[in-house]
C-alpha cells in the first residue's frame, strides 16, 4: 500500500474515532441533564448522601393540555372530593362565611373538614400545610425568615380538584416556588412543591424549607410514628409517641439514616429547626389525632424530611405538627421538586392507619 493511500485511510479512521467519542460525551451529558431523578450530594455527610429530586420538566407541563389555569378573584379556592372539603388560600387575609377572620401571612389549607367532622382541623386564624420559612441556618430578621408569609403570592385554579400557589422570586432569598394542592379520588391531599433558586443567596450552601400545620385544640398535642431511640442503631420499628416539653425543645425527629449536619449559627432563632429529639423515625410518615380524626403526613423516603412539632405553635392547646425539607449544595437556576400527601380520616386504630397509609406510601415512592 502506498504511503499516500495509508495516510488517507488513517485520517478517515481518526475522524470516525473522534466522532464516536464526541457522540459518547454528548450522550452522557444529555442523560445527566434530562434525568428528573438526579441526585445532589449533601454537605458534611458521613455516609451515603441522600437524594434531592431535580426536574427539568416544570409542573405546568405535567398537566393536561386541555387544563385551563384560572387566576382566582378571591384569596382562596374551595376543593371538594369524596368526604373531604379543603379551602386553599394564598397569604392574603380573608373574612367571609367561608374563611371568617383568616389572618394574612398563612397560606396553604385554611380549612380542612370531613363528612364525619365538620369542624375545621386547623386554627381558623391560621392554616395547615403552610409554607412558613425559608432559611440557610444564619441569623436573619423575622421578615426574612418568614418571607413566604410576606412576599406576593397568586392563587390559581388548575382543575376542580387542584389549586396552585405561585410565589415569584422572593425579595431576599430570590426563591421562586409553585405549590400544588390536589385532592385525590379518596380525598387525600397531594402537595407538590417546585422551587427555583434564582441567586446565590444562601450562605451555607443549602436551602432550608419549613412547613407548619396549626391544629385547633386537639385532645392530645402529640404525634405518633414508627421509629426507635436515637442511641439505637439500625432500623428498629416501634411506636413512638412524639412529646415535646416546650416550643423548640426536643422538637425534631430525623430519619434513621439521616446523618446530615447542616451548618447553622449558634443563636439561629428558629428553635424548632435544629433542636433534635431523642428519637428517629424508621418509616416516613406520622399522624396525630383530633376529635376522633387522624391527620397523617406521608413523605417520600428519598426526600429525608424531618418531622417537627411544637406543643404551642398557635398558642396554648394549639400544637404545630410540622416538617422540614432541605436542598443541599443547591444550584442557581435548577428546579427542585418535593411531593408529600396528607390524609384526614376517622381514627380507629394504629393498625387501621398502617393499612390506610400503605398504598399511598407505595405510590409516593414511585413519583
């Protein structure tokens, strides 16, 4: 073979190899960007870091194209399905027959009733599944730490069973959020949060989000979950009665495998957030009982939500049954997604609650 011919063959092979490598790299990059279940590693984690759900497909694109988005002319929307009636409200005040004397600043589920219990589960002045705090563990003013209460928020009707709260980038944190409250066929509430940080405003490189439910004078202030004492290793499974002696004391129960350590100022003012109890949960759900009804919070295992509680979040006899979600090592412009469910049903027994939770827990973990 002549030299000139060998050179031409070699050049063709070189071009093909280069093209193959480029296609391989592009293919890997496409997979990394397009996978909605990408994981983000947590900061200062001793073991395998938890996952944080990213998504490149906005919540608006996941509803039917035939769905009409209607901006409500009131600060609330009424959803009804099965035995449940839920009134979803933005952070504006309301005062009429539907929501008498509802205070501004409390968004979420302003009223939750059941065919078997027509009294509102939540303190009427406030709300449940309420977007309460955005934080990064540093000392900030009250207005900044309670920014979801203060920043403008629009309420939209997605369909007859779904309402959405949209909050544009907030003044301080520059966090934009969409909160969807959907009543499923059996009356369970599915709450989906999507948020986008638009600036690097979080000093400790994580985003802390806190949600509160203010319960109206239940017979017991306590919550119940399956877990074990913190000093015990593994996944022990026994009923734990979550009791907190005072606001900000022994208030938060992490998952059995949650080893994350989020940096925070020693005098960080949100005392519920980092004040750990002596227990860890082994299954990602808990319930409390009020007037013969169980109110159950259910979460995805991968989100590693932290349960929190206060015996007096809305005043004496009005506990707060809460939860927290963290986004470690956040990326500006990235869309993050969190999904949970809340059930409100007549309480019969702990066995009954376990059976009611099981199909919803399976469905959640598949999302």
